[in-house]
C-alpha cells in the first residue's frame, strides 16, 4: 500500500515514498478498527463524548500510527 499526499504547488514533500512495514500497516488497521468501534459506541449512546475523547487518546497511545493524524 502506498499513500500519496496531495499538496499545493508551493509545498515541499516531507518524505519520499515511505514504504510501510507489515507492523506499521497492522497498527494502522488496529487504530482504524478501534476508532470505528469507539465511534459506534458514541453513536449508540453507550459512552459519553468525554469518554469517547479519553478512549481515543488511549487508542492513539496504544496504536501509534503514521496516517491517523490525517483523518
């Protein structure tokens, strides 16, 4: 999987074609799954907005990712 960041003409790219390891891809997947489940719990009213924020902060610590800041 290769991700390309779309930039304005006046911006310089910060990295040149980063290739993800299997471990990095797994962390990205785990983070996205945790986020999806947490959002669903919030939508269903099972957790409060404050709880959602705490859980997501813990998810970011548990699953350090490269892509998550983009979402």
